[in-house]
């Protein structure tokens, strides 16, 4: 489960950005095509955050659906898997979204002590 390592990295990045201040909430975007399970990050988060500025922080995970633009018919379509073709049958496309794994935002309380 690589999500444990990913969760540790999220906690480390946000803790560093908080500079000792309490973090209230973080929002993470997880793309459906990223190979990462948002539920697993949520499962690991409380344990990994314990004893850090993120202890007690609310975690919001936003699912980002896979979307692509077909090079053949020029339509935009939802992609349920990495190699799903366009409804027109073409496999020539440009992926627009769905591979994201990023910290979207963080709410940090007042100044560091």
C-alpha cells in the first residue's frame, strides 16, 4: 500500500508549510487515473498525523474524474480507465485530468509560537 508513504509525504509537506502553526483542514485532489486510493489516504491520515501540527486536522479528499479530448472527433469525454477509448472508438486522445495527486489547499491557524 503506497498510500501510507503518500500520506506521510502529505503530512510532511503541510507540516513544513505550517511552520509550527496548527492546521485546521487540508484538501487533497486525487485523480481516478492516478493509481492512488483516496480512501486509503483517509484511512492512514489520522495515525500518520498524530503528534504533528496536523493532529486533529480535517482531511477533505476531492475525487477528480478522468477526462480526455479525442484527436479524431474533437469531443471531450470521461475516461473510466487509463486506456478507455473515446465513444467514437478512437484511442488517440489527450488526457485533460484524472492523474492528479496534489494538495489543493490548507487552512492554518494564527502565528507560530
